[in-house]
């Protein structure tokens, strides 16, 4: 697995708390750094696609394995 600048365990959280936590984490990061997120809310897929579109951050990865969703977002 790749190295990330920051990781966010958002398992058990739902929107909007899920996106708010990610937004807070990204705000503390430098441009170009990468945030890895783990979530269990199926709605997170659409939430993070919309979040990336609206903020200009790059959603590099979005996948699901055994009910856990993994996202990799690079800060713009």
C-alpha cells in the first residue's frame, strides 16, 4: 500500500460528518499532500466525488472492499 501524508478513519460516520472530518484534515495539509480515508457509509462514494468536484482536490482512488470504502484525495 502506498504511503499517505495523513489518514482518516471515518468508519461509522455518515454524511455530513464524514465530509466535514475530511475537509478539516485536508485544511491542515499542504498542497499536493495525500489523504487516505476509510469509511463504511455507502453514500460516501457520491459524497467524496462531489467534494472533489466542488473543492478542486483530486479524488485519486475510490474503491470498496468487504463493506469498507477507501478514498485517496490529493489536496489541490
